[in-house]
């Protein structure tokens, strides 16, 4: 019985539920919300592959999302490109940016990388504003071919796109590659000493992470029929992605993706509180960071009992476990 | 033109230094990247609006009450929130960022989203070297320079100031020397919030006061501190003035449109070429 709650089973059930959703409800607004949630899930999972796995928090993920979306916008000016072509094109454009940003920033992590990525994304946003003749500036670009003229098809496309993208990211994260990336987060010097080419793997993580951000950005462009700074390039988007991934839980792909669904649906639910909804939303974020340091999805998944789950000693290194650890800033302690 | 850049650049530089010094102090002493720092600046402006405009208190009293309020908020945030997640730098960053947005939405509900104006201590214009500048800006410059010098004297000459620096260098060794590290942390938090709060009260009269006003100063303070070398106070002052001259120069010579991009590009370049910053020692993230 208990084995039913193994993470993968839960994922399969949720995926079936997502696919069956149009049969359960004819509410097109709800389906629209779920399409956005699918897109954000790919953003968060893509962010997680670089930032959650290697511990290099990217504060400018919108740069990659925007690169993919704007690539679609520019091509659409010439001919009405279809989604099947523009998703890979958007992904590859973003991957090129990933290479461009990733290589010079290899040495950076923590607040340094946070600022570098924040600055890079902000520069991209300003450039779009300055060259408004080409990019449409604040107005953005419209006239991008829709996914489908049938809303229901758009919904199914988004579920398929999400499932395939997150499936690939999950595989990468759970193949030896994922372990290699995590070893870089744990101790880069030790990983190098063990013969791992950390430079190669860090750049790879940057490029793959960027690819999925770009592909999802391109998908978003088709879904909205519009590309603009507020939709794909704003710093708010970068921050939203980080918040989703952290609330869900980093370093497991599924946690980050789950965070995107939780927060998108919660955000919709809270909208009934009018002005207060953003207040509740941010309060929840702070509470999760304070009381569930591993993220909501990861914390809840760990608490599920069962023979197939982690051994009993787990909680020692679990959410509350760090209390015995003395961080660099705390040496000496506060009485 | 040259004097324009020199004078306006110095004024902006002093403002940026006020913002960045506190941010730098928190990193130096507690290894904290406190993204709530911009909110001190915003809260000081809103507190001043509350006390001076809504409650009609005398301006000096209103400003004193605002600054005390900001320091109290800072210590509260540190105790309730930051202290719990101190071990993980990303958790601190996200937690303080979440709180900053929370404060923004709270302020928007309480005061409304519109732009407000708060009263200034002085009015009129002054001329220096043929450049006419509003007196409020001149006052901001004077206060900024005064506080930078005061901080320098405090850190260098007083026992309390030196204990803060000792904790910044090596908390463990400082404890062995009989320094109360917890008190030093609290003091640094208070000073940091106070400096940002002063920036809010002296600069807000000639800039806009709105719930989103914290973000840009926060990013600039962050960038200045990294440009100067994380943890190096005088590196931050140097970087703040460089940024002040650069921004003023670029907006006078080219256009205000490219001002921010030039600044961001410089930051990115420094990060890539010399991540430890202008006066920083080594890369410890």
C-alpha cells in the first residue's frame, strides 16, 4: 500500500490527472492557468539543473527564457514559424547564450554569480529597450503563430512539452551526470581531485539549463502570441523562477517543477483576496524558507513513511539537521 | 561640463556610498548578503512620510523617529528571520528578498501605490564653481560625507568599532579575545540599517517615494560592494564614487538611456576579470 506514495508513482498519477483535466472541467480559464504552470514548471526544472545541482544560483534566468522567445519573435517577422521548429531554435539560441555567459562566469558562485547573472539579464533588457526599432521595446512583438487554433490542443501540447522536457531533465539529473554535478556543489576541489573535469560539466549544466529555458520561452511566445520584456525578460521572471524552485525544493528537478505548480495554483487561489494576495504569497515564501529549508515537495516527500523510503536515521541530515552545523559566518556563535 | 560631472558625480557618489557601506558591513561582519537592505532605504522614506506629513510632527523629530524605526525593523528581521537560515547564503538571499517584496506589498496596501513626496530640510539653490544645484542635494552630499567620516572614525578609533572589525576578520579569534560577537553583529546590523535609512530620508525629498523604490538602490549597492571587493569598506566608498562619476559623465556626454547599461557592463566585466573586486583580497563566496 505505502509503496503507492513513491515519488514516481505520484508523478505518474499527477501526469494522468493533468492529461485528463479537460475531461473533468470545461473551465477554459483553469486550463489557461495550467498551461502557464506547465511552462513555469519547465523554467523551474531547467533552472534547477544548473543552480540546484551545482549550487550556482542563477539570478538572471530570464535572459535564457528571453533569448528563446525573442528568437521566435525575430523569425516570425520574416515568416510565420511553427512551434515544432521554433522550440529547438529557441532552445539553441538560449544555449548559445548559456555558453556565452557560462564560460566567463565559471569561476563565480554565490553572491558573485548572482550579481553577474542579474547584471547580464538586466543588460539584455536595456538593450531590448534601446533598440526598440527592432525589438518593439516595451511594446514587444506580436503576430507569432499560435500553437493551435483549438484551445484544447494548446493545452495538450503544453502538457506534452512539459512532460518531455522535465523527463529529459529528470534523466540527466538521475544519471551519473547528476551525481557529477552535485559533487561540484559539495566540494569542487575534491571533485577535481577525483579526476572529474568540472569545467566541462559546469559549462554543460549552463548550456542544458539555458536550452530548456529558451525552449520554454519559445513555447510561451507561441502560447501568448507575443514577446515582450514583461512576458519573458523581466527580472521579476528570474526571481519568480528562483522562488518556485526553492519553495518546491532544489536538486531533484521534480521538486522545482512541483513548486511551479504549487505556487501558480496558489497564486490563482489567492487572487480572491485582492490586494492581499501578493502579501500572502511572499509570506508563504519566507515561511517555507525558514521552516522547510529543503523545500515543500522535498520535505513532504521525505516525511512519507514506507519500506521503500529512506532509513530512519534520515532526519538527522534532513530539514532540521543543520542546526548542529556551524557555518562560516557563525563560527564563534551568537549567544 | 567638467565641473558638472565633478559636482553631480560627487553628490551621487556620496549617496551610493551611504547605501553601499551598510551592505558591505553586513557582508564583512556576518558574511550575509542581505537583500533586505534596499527596504531600509524605502522604509525610512515612508516612516518620514508617516511622521512628518500624516502626523505633522516637526521634521527633525520625524526623521529621528524614522531612523529608530528602521533600526528596530532591521534588528527584528535579523532575529526572526536571517538568524535561522544563516548557514546557507542562498537561503539568506531568498529569505531577505521575499521579505523585501513582502514589505513592498505591505507598504502598497497601507500607503497606496502612488508616488508620494516628503518634505526636505532646506529649499532653494546653491551655486558652486558656476554649477547651480538644489540645496537638498547639497545637504545629501554633506550628510553623506559626514557619515562616511564618522563611520571611519568609529571603526578605527572606538573600542566598539574595532570589535566589529575584529569579528569581521575572524569571529572565532575575536571571541577568544573577549569580544561579544553577538553584540558586534547587532551593532553592525543597526549601523547598516541606519546608514541606508539616512540615505532614504535625505535623498527621498528629491527622488520618488513609491513602494518599488527599494529594488534599484539594492542592485546598485550590491554591485558597488562587489566592485569594491566584498567586505572592503573603503573599496565600497571608492566604487561608489567611481559609479557616481561614471553615471553622471555618461548621462551628460551620451544619454541617460545608456547610463545604466554602461554601469552594468562595468560590473559584469569586473566580475569576469577580477571577481575579488578593486580592493578585495581573495574570493570567498
